[in-house]
C-alpha cells in the first residue's frame, strides 16, 4: 500500500514529534508499505523518509523543481518525482496514494489534507484520510469540523471518511481495517 504522509519540513519544538514520526516511518517500512511524501531531507520529512528506509521500506518523494533547485531533495530515497509546481505535486501525491495521513505540520500540511478531506466528502476519493492528532495537535480542527456539522454547513455522514487517530496503534487499526 502507498501511504501518503503530509508533514512539515521543520522539526518543531516538541521532541515527541521526532519520536512519533520515526515510529510511523518504521511501521510503514516494516509492514511492506511505500511512503509517498514531499521529498525533502529536512526536518520531520527527512526523519520520516530515513526511518522508512532504515526499516527496509520504499520511499517515493514528490518535489517541485524550485525545492530541488534549493537542494532540499533527499538523494537516498527510492524514487524522486520532480514536478513543475506545488499544484502538480499535490495531484501526483494524491494519484499515488492509497491512504493519506496528516502528521502535525504547518499551513502546507493543512492545505494538502484539506484537499483530501474535500475529495472524500465529495465522493471523488475513497481512501483512508487520517488526521494524526498526536498529543491533541489537531483538536481545534476536530472542533471546527464538529462546528460545521452543528451549523449544518456539513453533514456528519459526509465527514465519516475523515478519521482522527491519537496514536500509531489507532492509525494501524484504521489502515488494516480498510
């Protein structure tokens, strides 16, 4: 299974992020899955890719040319797919993914997983959409989605495809239950 993970190229200031992202990468690699990610060697992205590779897994990086020109690519990954821009990158990562995980990240992560959530709600994508709510990172997003349902701007039925997981065990259960 190709697992697309959205996350930041920064490390953040919480040591739990590095530990959790390495555990996620180890699980992906040990279970014979392939990581699809943004292609960077920096920050949490680099930690994730390295941990998948160290666990014997495959890694596909999808990176826009302007990031490649800045030297952000990770040359040890299995495959690198260059794109002309971020829009093409997002489309390719969706095309390649069988499951989608949003690890704690910044605005880019939020934008990317929002597109997945929209595609699932519209019925244009039928794949696990997992928000990794590590230490409550995405609690406010969960509250916002609940608020959308409360105000009848979204239906609870449509949002069922968006799953929140607080641990790697929960992610495993969601993916293996697919």
